């Protein structure tokens, strides 16, 4: 049975994100799976107002953090899915995983 695993990774640390994505891609290829991506989205930016006092009503500036996103689509068997989902990711990376099972045409339960 083939599994399609879609990964969406976000981080404010581009170098760390790219290192994790490269490692994932190498793991998939080493285990005999197929990997499409990484696909990069344009970086987004998160802005948070800065206050000089707790009771201040007006911010004195904005703190800005870029957020980078990479998407991977992985085709493989259960072994590959388990190798990807059992791994630990750095705290600076947000990961969303979507797994779909695909049965061959004509397959009955």
C-alpha cells in the first residue's frame, strides 16, 4: 500500500529549516521513497508591537520576525512514514503532517 505524506514546515530560522528539510529528503531517498519538493513559499512576516511599560497604551516600535515555509510531498510505504513521523524536530520548527493511504486500482478490503 502506498502512503502519501504531506509535510509543511515553518520556522523563523531559514538555515535550520533548510537543514531539516535536506535531512528528510535524504532519509526518504535512502529508504526507497519518492520526494517532491521542497517547495518554498514567499517568506511571511510576523509583527508584534513593543511597549516600554506594562501599562503603556501606545507602542514605541514593532518587532518583526520573518517566517519561512517549506512543503514536501512524499510517496512511499509504511516504513518511510514511520521514519519521518517518529523523528524529533527542533523546537524552532513547526511541523504539520498529513498522511493519506492509497490502494492500488481494483483493490478490495
